[in-house]
């Protein structure tokens, strides 16, 4: 069964959308196979604050059979540059949802970082044959520190221990 | 079952209280740890992450299933 993120990533690539996987789901990518991962219910995609990119991201999401939401309402149509400019100006979060509770947040905010700086040092991994660009683990952790929400504190409190355990494993020392 | 739910609720509340007061400091040790993990062969550009990804998705489904179960009021 294809993971819905692989399907979305394929469409984003087809539409030349620059994005970065960030947040807990991004940090999980650095865990090796079989290693415990942090539970998160969504995937955070960091986008540059560019209306054209956003329109292409919306199109890619639709082609991946995802529904787009802004708050509790479906994102209005037409999903064009005019709407994208307003969404960016309001720094509104657009969420893409699909089957099996698949949930992706399209965001322009990565606390403490601008998109281009993170993009320059991105790491591209492969998921089911599809390239998925992710932020550096260091940037993800630094951003969690900068965001400082309770859920970020919980992540940071346990993440260092998880890395130490990972490096203690004989296969990874 | 009720005891387990009570225990889960208590742990959740403790975690919330901890999160409200925890203050994280980025240390050189933590930074070095992260750099070591980033430098691992399996974390180099182009590495296939399909394996751990499936594990994560399965964990997510288990979490969703557990969250949607009956909850004691």
C-alpha cells in the first residue's frame, strides 16, 4: 500500500513545488528502521511564502486526492493566485486531509527560521521511490526550542535520550 | 479497564504539567549528538526511508485507534 505522503510528494515534484518536511514527522525520518519514532498525527510541510508555489501545492494536493481546509471550512474556490495572496497575508494554515486520517499542514512558519536558509541545507530522502526533502534534524530541534509550546517541550525532553539510545546500539556506533 | 484509563489520564496530566514547566537548553553535547545522527550512513542524501516510514504510519494508526476508543468521563 502506497503511503499517502509518497503520493503527495510525487505530485508536488510534478508541479515543481519547493517544500520541506519539518516537525516531528521530519525528525522521525532520521530514525533508522525498527527504531521507535515519535507519534504525531500530522505531517508539516514548510513552504516558501510565494503565492504561485501555494497555488501549485493546492493543485498537487487535489491531484493526490486530498481535501483542502482552512480552519473548519473547505478552502474556497477558485484556488487561484488571488486567494493564495490573501492566505499568505493572513498567515493562515491550510490543511490537506485524506483517507486513513492522513493529515498534512501546509505552513509558512518554522519558528526561528526562514525558508531559504533551511532549504539550502535540506536533506533529500527517498520514500517509496519518491524524493522527499526534509529539514536538517538540527534545524527541526532548534525550531522546536524556538516555538516553545508544551508539545515542543515534551518532544525536546525525550528526543535527546532517544538519540543517545540510537547511538548506543552496536549497529550504529 | 477503568483502572488503565484512569492511569492513562493521570500520566497524560502529569505530562502536561511537566511540559508547562520544562525549560530546554541547547547544549554542545546535544548539538554533537544530532550531528552524529545526521552523519550516519542511513541518513545521507538519497537514503531510502520507506521502512521506518511504514512503522511510523502503523504507530499513527494504532494511536488513532486508541484515541478514538471509549473514554471515561
